[in-house]
C-alpha cells in the first residue's frame, strides 16, 4: 500500500514519544501544512475524496500565492534544460479549464481563467537573437510558438511600445487570477464542516517513535493536530519542518519575486505581454480583477536569491517599471497600488517535490518554484490519485519526491525524455538526460 494513503489505520491513539506537547487538537484524516494555492488545493481534494482535513497556516494565501501573477505559461516559461518541468507544465495547463470550472461551480467565485495567448517582444537586436534562440527550443520541443512581424504584433496589441525589434506569439499560454482562485478554494473549505483552517504556524511534524510514521503536526501554540496523512505544502519553509525526519530531504529555498499591481482603467490589453529588455525578462499581465471587475495589470517579476523578508527593493521596483514601460508605455499613467515581494519555493533542480515519501503518512506538495499556480491542477490530480490508491500521473511519477533524501546514491529520476509506452505524445528532444 502507498505510504501516503490516509486509509492507514487511525494512529491518533498511538503515543508519540517525540512530542513534548500537552495539548492535543483535533484528529482528522488529513492535515495540510500550508494554506497557499497548493495547500488549499490539496485540502479541497481531500474533501472531494470524502476525508476530513485541517489546514495549518498563520496567514493563508499570503505567501507566494499573493505575489503570483497567474500566468499559465508552459511555453513562454520553458527554458533550456527543463524538459521535465515542461512535461509537468503542459500536462497541468491542459487540466486548468476543468479545474477552474469545477472550482467555480463549488465556490460560486469566478477565478478569471482567460484564454488570451501570450506575446513576447524583444527590445533590441540582441534581445531578438535571444528570443529566436528560445523560439528554436520551442520548435525542437514541438511547442506552439511562432515569430510575428512587428506589424502583426501591433495589430494584436496596439498599445505596444514604439521601440521594439521583434515579437513571438504563444497562442496556448493563458492566465488566471491567483488571488481569486485562492478565495474560491478558501470558500469551499469554509463551507464544509469537515474542513478547518487553523491560523497557526507549524513548528515541526510529529511521528510515532524515532523512525515511525508521521502522526500529525505540532503548532506554535503547543497543540498537536493528528492525522493519518500529513501533506507538507509549506512553500520554501518546508525543509525547516523536517528536522525530526532525518531520512527525508526536501531542500527548499526562497527565490524572491517582486510583483507590482497597477490600477489601469485605460489600459485595455488583450494578451499577456512578456518582454526581453536588454537581456532582462519582464511581463505584464492584464486582467479584470476584484468583485467590481476593475482593470489591473500585474508587472513581474524579479528573481532574487535572497531571504524572503517581505521588503520591496528600490532597484527591483525601478527595474520592473523601467522595463515594463518599454513593452507598454501606457503603464506610466496607471496607479501603482501594490508591491508584493514573496519567496518562491524552489528546489535545487527547479522541480516540485510532489508525492508520497519514505516516511508513511507524509506526502510532499511543495517546490513549485515559478509555477505554483500553473501546477495546481496537476497537483490536484496527483492528490486525487494518491488518496484513491491509484498511480500518480506519469509526469508526476517521473519526478521522484525522494530524490534529495540523504543516502540516495541514484539520481532518483526516471528518464523524462523517454516516451512511456502508454503515452503517445512526442518527447522533448535535444535535451541531455538527467
Ligand atoms: N511564473 C512567473 C514568476 O514566477 O515570476
């Protein structure tokens, strides 16, 4: 039986010698540590599987989810050396319409999934060379991506700036509102008596004995929340919570991204606009946001190897605005209403840690890096499979969540480029094996 399954016997009555806590909170089928889009998605899927669930997070949705722009961009986020991630991304993008429809039906909240396509523009001649290099990679991988003339690009997006050298078009890269998606997930949980969202931090997981199964999570008020299954979706902090589980390696770190939100009533953009400006990537995501459907654009994002101290930097904000106004000069007239720096949860290979672990009862759902919103439906599918005792989706199974466990001598990866016999899709050729 899969070690992560909640159908394991209820261990709430098993003494936990590792726990020094006097208080015992509720005992549920599943405890989810982390209330971002991934954690709440996991909790929702637990409910759908007929299980009770507690989510522990001092401020649900205020981590990477709060900064995310919501690009569903398997093509324009595809990068050299990341074909395994591309497989996850394309699979999850295909799941987004059904995921959004089901969530909207369950919550009554529009998550603003918009099939708008993505334009990428290059600023100078060197940027166009870089864009064409990426286009060649797209073609090698069979992705739907073409070069446009600037006239064509301006026909699609008349508000583009005057000084550009070229443009690409990715018709399948779309967007969704991450904050609305989180609100929808939260409403589903809040409406279900089998779910509890507890505003506490987790200080560590509890387990039975020193090598036994995980039995729950200890919060910062000294309460242990017991469960047969613990899903660790604590973003870049995940690694810190594994101190009592030396056999599990989950090296997560924050890669800080700053995003800006602008109130832009007159900026009627039809597409996500990405740019390469003197080598720097930047994006502008337009949407109708909030209950009143006001027009906003999200500008992002920095990518900084530094602690997530939640303070914006002058240089980061300056660079984003400077580069974004090359793409769309009209943002000069928009009101800057929100600056959000947050740490993306990132692993050494930029791939998520998703699936059951070597410790019974412990499931990882973290490390989604730049793709937490995009990968939410595939994470849901993985949880569905896990909770039902079915095999994980092939693209998820190909990325071993135990690949960083201490003592592993094999790379822990299956070959991502080989097409499984049951999977007729083409491989992403031309990438080295892991
Ligand atoms: N997915 C875009 C970003 O993380 O900036």
